[in-house]
């Protein structure tokens, strides 16, 4: 099989390669498979055939074995994804919280269906199984960031950021995504001053109610 002629990805990254290989004992080099795949994907937004051959050779597995690992995880892509890769959870808890409606809103917004990337390479859309954040559905993952309890309003905000070329700011769980990280870092003390909230706590709205519930209606 003829493969495209590409400079090997790790040729000019010997230190990075060594650092990854050194995480594992000499007889466990195959464990470096996924970290190496991740480095390639992070740089090229997919793992092409030539890169997979290179990585398989480095760690001493067959290309078939490497492909088997790659195809098992939806996080690895055989073809380039968009600058903003949108993964929407389709598993039960998110479905009950509005996951199907979220997916339909994404289809409307992007003109894509699951598995597609737009011609400009800006957006790609993918239905995925449980993202492990079942209590804060519906969940949308944009590149490496989770956005939870996504409402239609929040979705519009996310797209405004992305269309401006910015990565949407990660937000906190509970009240979800509807409370910005900046806001969530401070709470009002009883005497009217502001104090830092302990990590992971949430913020009540000024009227004492919690923030908007998630779901794309
Ligand atoms: S069901 Fe959606 S994150 Fe688990």
C-alpha cells in the first residue's frame, strides 16, 4: 500500500517522544500507544494512516492492533474534525434531560449531521455515548471542554463565541453551564462583601433561587 510521503511526526520532537516513552517500563512500551496518538491528534485533528504506522512501529505493535485501539475510542479520529469538534451525548440520562433536542439544535445551527465536518473545517458534529457527566445533562463537549445543562440560550452563547473564533469558556457543574467560571469563583458574604467560594461549590442567584435549569426546549 502506497502511503503519502510525510515527515515523521516525532522526527523533530525527540524530547517529547522520550518523555512519553519514559513513563513506562521498557517491556511496557506499547502502553505509550494512546499518549502518542493523542499528541498527533492534538496537532493534526486526526490520526492519518501514515501517523498510525509511525506510532505502531515506535511502540512495537502491529498497525492492526493500533487501529483496533483507535477505533474503540470515539475520541480518536481517522479523518480531520473541525476546529470546534462538537460531541453530544446520546445516552439515557442526557436524553431524558433534552439530549435529542440539543442534537437537533446543533443540526439546525451547523447544517451537519453526526459524523460530518463542514467544508470550512470550522465545525464537526458527533453523537457519542455517555460522557460520564450524567447528572448534568444534556452535555455537549466542545473539543476537550464539557458544557453541562446546556439550554438553547447557552447554546446561542457558545456559538457566538465559536463563530468569533474563540474557544467557549469552561463553566462549572450545577447550575451548570449557566454560571460562568468567573461568577462561580466568588459569592456574596452576609455582610455584603465578596469571598472566594470553596472549589466546586455553586452560586445562588441574587434572588435566592438557583440558576436556570438545563435542557434545550
Ligand atoms: S448520559 Fe450523558 S453524560 Fe452520561
